[in-house]
C-alpha cells in the first residue's frame, strides 16, 4: 500500500477539461435489489456549476432507480489519451421543456424519434459531489520514464512522477 496521499483539489474545471471530449460515460445506479447496475450514457453538457446532463426515456429503469436511491457514479474512460475519471454524485430526474430544447440535438432522434417535443424525454441531472481522475501523457513515455528512473535510482516509478491524479471535492 502506498503511503502517498492522493492530491485533493477543489478545481472542478480540471475535471471537466479532462472529460469534455469523452462522449460516453458508464452510469451506475442501484437496482431494485440494491445491486449495482451500469449502462452507457452520452454526456450532453457538463457545467462549471458542478452538474452533468443526460437525456433519457421517462420509462427507463434508471429513472426508477434514481428516484429510489439518488446516489450514482459515472465512469469516464479515454484509453487513447490515457484519461480516466470517476464521478460520484446525486441524480435527479425531471422534465423541463426549455432545458430539453437546449440540450437536444438532431442525432438524438435515434432515441427520441418525435424530436425535442417527445413527451417521453426526461432530463437526468447529476450533481457532482466528488470525483477522481487519472491522466498520463502517454503509455510509451510513462513506461520509458519509469524505466529510466528505476535504472538511475534503483527505485520503482512513483505514479505521481508523470501522471496527473487528483481527487476533486466540492
């Protein structure tokens, strides 16, 4: 076990910068048996106020699940850029036609064929409570640096030498 502490930041902007290009997140909720249930969701709009928005169907299991237990987790992964994030927060599901109009884009027609006026569209808002991210410049560079450091110092690489890793607490 490492005796180093994970750095803590209150800078939500760093987290949002890391996940802004990761289109799909895995949303984890608790199902009716209180077992974890995950599914992919397309992040529409992260906000500087600490919320992530999704559109979903009013009859989906996730709506039922977040009304029963609003604690959720979102996992973001972009292996090609070595960026990973885990976001924990509170979910709320609601309908707001003005917000739906703002969030809706034409490519969502596959899920909502009636367009942004579809009465089945619900907003799923995740208010971020805490998060953690990992970011390394490149797998090859990281391994090369770790190797050189090990040869020169005789010590294993410290992941914080080249990686960015922090907890975000709001």
